[in-house]
């Protein structure tokens, strides 16, 4: 069944192999799906599942060279997302990185890669920097905050509530009460605190991000834009989990390279 599915999607797989050789891609963003639209990236996420299926099939059938190239395709596709600007983009990239690492671990249990191949896999894993791309995404989100709240565009937040008399009135009251300016200031401050937290060692970040999240949750519902746009523990915990998975996979590769060289485990 898997072989048939792969044959049916042969053209798609060929395109993915070609796309993975690009240095990076810029996926367009439209407003049709809302402010946080990822309509251009969702198909990529689905196709990576197809790649994982191909990797497993190649591993189970002992096609090592093709498996090696297919795994490189998975890594290459995660690299193409490295220039995507928003946090929602970062989350999709993190999902692809996690899938690529999981697929590699499955392959290591089934296929005897050469030391050269393992070394190249190690190099690709080291190039993955989910914490760094998360920090870049926060900087981009901060720029979006400045753009959304700028005085020259009083209706720039209307996308959050849609059109109509009631949303227009609500936004007018929100701005008139001074909440728009206050929330903008608070959001920029929270973004700065996030960036400072990301400078800490990974094992110290969760406690600090939880403190920040508790502070945000202390604000009432009238700061609805602040609550909607403020950072949460979820993105941080996902990024840390992916970072941990990458480090564990890199260590597994190092152990396997040692075993190949010395004939025993370290």
C-alpha cells in the first residue's frame, strides 16, 4: 500500500527533491485566511509526511543510497523555511524539523549508514537552530506590533474583529480609552523580555517564560488585543522540545560513528 501511494505521488516527490536543493524559499502570505494565515505552508507540512513514508519504505527495503538522498531532502525542506518571518511560520518549521529528526532515528534503527553519511547528517542537524529562528520570529512579531499600532493607521487592527458597525465601535472605544497605546507598549516590553529569556540556558527558560505568562494572564479581558498577541508558554515549550530532539539525534549519530570506528559502544 505504501509503495502504491509513493508511485501515485512520484511527481510530487520529485518536485520536493528539487525544492530541497534550493538555498531557501519565500512562501507568500495572503490575507484571505486571516492575519495568521499559513495557507501556503500547510501543503508543505503534509508533503513532509509523505517523505517520512518514503524514508521508512526505503529503509525497510534496504535502499540505503536512495534513503540517504531522501533524508537530505527532508533536511533541505526545513532549511527553506529558515527565512520565514512569523512565529506561526516558525511553528511549522519546528514541526518539519521534528518529523525529519524522527524519520532519521527510525532509519538509524533499520539501515547501516556509512561514517561519511552519518557525518553529513550530523552537520545538517547542527545547522538546525530552532531557538535562533524563534528569536528571529519574535523580532519580526515586534515589528508587526509596531506596524499594527502605528498612529497613521487607526484601523490597522480591524482585521482582528472583521467589518461591521459593532467591530468598528469596539475598536473606536478601545483606542479612545487609551488601551491601544498601552497594549502596544506592553507587547513591545513582553517581546523584549522574551528575547532576554531566550539568551538563558535551555533548562532555565521554562520557569522564566511561565512567570511572563502569569503576568500576561493577570490582565483583564479589556486588554483583549494584548492577550491575543502576547507570547505564551506553548511556542517556547515546543521549540525547546524540538531543540532537545535535535541534540539527542546528534548524540545518537556520534554514538553510532564511534561504534563503527571502534567496534563497540562508548
